[in-house]
C-alpha cells in the first residue's frame, strides 16, 4: 500500500478559510478506495485540538521554535490525523493566519517552519511505527518541508509532491531569519529558495519537490506566463516537465446529493429570500460565496450590477475580506434586490448554493475554484470568467453549446465589467426561456464533479514516484 503524508495549514471540517481546506479534507477519502492511505499533518490550532478527541503523542521535540511540541495521532470520521501540538505557536484566538490587528502573525514563518520540520522528520524517520512513501506539501505553509527533508535527511527515500493552490501567496520571509529557521545557507541563491533577496517558502517547495502539481490544467499552463506566474513563472518554466494540473473535485459525501429540481430549488430559494430579506422576483436569483479580494473580481461585479438589476435579476452575496469592498457591497444592498451578508457562514453558504438560480464567480484568476462546482451539482448555473479552473469546469452557453445541448453555464471574456454585464444580461434572457434553462440545469447536474478521476491522477503520480 502506498502511504502518503499530506501537510496542510487547514483542513475541513476542522479548520477552513478557503478551498485548500476542502481539498485537504476530501483527498484522503477519495484515495482510500484506490488502496492509498493518506495521513494529514495539521497545526494544533484551538479548533483542531477541540475537534480531535482522543489522541496519543507519536513525536516530540523539547524546543521547536521557542517551546516544547509534540505530534498527536488522532482520528475523526473521515481523517487520519497527525496534529502538531505546539501551544506557543498555535494556541491563539482569532483567525489562523492573522492576529487581532488583521495583519499576519509576525511569527508565521516560524509557525509554519515548525510544521515543515515535523513533517520532514516524520517523512524521514517515521512516527508511530509508520513512515510515508510520499510527502505531499500544500501551498507555501508546507513549502519548507522539502528543503528540510532533503537537506537534513539526504538518504530518505520519500518522494515529494508540492501542490500550488494559489501562487499569489508565496510565504516571503526576510533573509535575517535564515539561520533561525534552520535553513541551509547554500539555498539562498536564485536557483534555490531566494526570491529577490528574501526567502520564498513556496519557491523552496517548487525547487526541492520531485513533482509539482496545481489544481487545474489551465492554471498549470497559465502559471508558466509572466501574467499569472507572479514572479515564479521562470522557476516553473525551468521545471515544466515536473508540473501538471489535477482538477479539484467535490466531496460528494459532504455536499448533499442533487435534489429534484422542481421542488428542491423552489424551496431553497424561498428560504434564501426569507433569510436575506429579498422580495419575490421573476428574474434569476444570483448568489456569490467568496473571499472578498482582488483575485475574486467582485469590484467588476459591482460595476456590472445594473445589468443584472435592470433585467429583473437579484443578488445575494455572502463574503468577507477587503474593507473597501465590504463597504461598497453594503452600499449596493441599499437596492431592495441586493442582499449582502458579511462574514463567514457555512450553513448560509450551503443554502445559497442550493437555492440560487445562478452562482457568480468573476475572478481575475482562479487556480481551480470550488463554488462553481458546488453550483453545478445543485443546478445553480455558474457564470464564470474564462481563467484557470473556471475555464476547465464550465461548458459555455455559446450558440454552438446551446445548439448541441451541452452548455452548463456562462463564460465571461475578456475579464472586464462590461463583458460581465453582457453575460448577466444574457443570463436573464436565458432564464426567461424555461426549456433552455432547464436543459442547462440538467446538464450542470450531470457533470462529474466528484473526486474519482482526479483521485486516480494523484494515485498514478504517487505510485510513479514511490516506484522511482
Ligand atoms: P478560495 O480557496 O480561493 O477562497 P475556492 O472556491 O476554492 O476559493 O474555495 C472557497 C471555499 O470557501 C468554498 O468551500 C466556499 O464555499 C467557502 N467560502 C468562501 N467564503 C465563504 C463565506 N463567507 N462563508 C462560508 N464559506 C465560504
Ligand atoms: C486556492 C484557490 C482556489 C482553489 C483552492 C483549492 O485557494 O484560490 O482556486 O480552488 O485553492 O485548491
């Protein structure tokens, strides 16, 4: 059996700020039927410690970046966990990456370097009588693990996979922390982990890993360009033969199976209108569930909103993030057909996805995107920009797509507010044609958005590496 140690800074349902948690939480279950065991190493944040119940220590350190630490082995229904219990690093209130002032915790480099050190030691020496064949690192928070493993344990046989969920977050650390982090000085070169005079944690993962994956084939291609590579396109071009894109899936056990459209959709939509105080309307109820950042293109939506409202549509948005965007959407909610809920709310997010007519994802870039997949599953028509995983998961309602009867959503290109406005007007026109609309909904619900195929792609990658 191939054994994998997955290292992630968040994992649903224990702790989540975005799609990384969904993926880290679902992948182990998707791999199990294929005969692969994945254990997940997570930081022991308060919500993780509270969620694991019975646990036993399988690894210890007397001094891990300023305090004692141990790794606890624990199980939840779906996950086989290793939790890094280091109270001086992780036992803090509030958001997992940010302090009460809304800025990154100043010791984030040490917090996630600690996770990486524990990961490297377990990958090399084992813990609990278990040693993985593969070390699978997610995003910059796990990016130093490959360096620690290869630098400190050069004979360790484990293969290393580094996955990029979002190249916008690179984990840059001032160079004066190099020794404190226990990194090899020889790595501080442009061919190593140096990034314009700083230490790049994600770059380290990309250089030291045996294979690099990202979360959709289109984003894998985009990453090689200066426009999307965010300074790491050169590194990725140099390692292009090691890079592949494997699409994220939806955890079908977690996301309720599709319901009968006629009754289910209407019932859920009525709940949204009641919950968010929206009047009845004949146009489509569009929903958004999103972090509110530059990436997600919600400023474009603000500009395009009149095209939706003038055509009888409505908007219900759930999100949180940049203060200026939050304020602008609160103002937009002055219109009776716009409802905005600021914050993070798992239950409301599911209600919106299930009851909306359409789900809007107008991202400037999107490595994969999960909410459009949740939309497809529920017959909630995605309106997406033509980028990354959005391009790989939605079949556009072009005249050809409609004529062939295969369309599942609308694509916006170029990524501008004008094009988004045109798409929203078109959405309203399609919604007014019940037969066309139902056909799209049925197509959407038939899309294979589960993990099956992607789990097989990961399995093939792990097997290839462990047999190498
Ligand atoms: P990203 O990881 O870039 O934020 P994804 O689309 O991959 O984007 O994943 C976002 C995940 O976070 C989805 O599961 C989505 O439902 C969830 N989510 C985002 N914002 C909220 C919110 N305000 N409340 C509840 N869930 C949210
Ligand atoms: C990142 C990306 C998102 C992706 C998620 C899970 O947060 O922004 O597109 O779906 O990771 O891979």
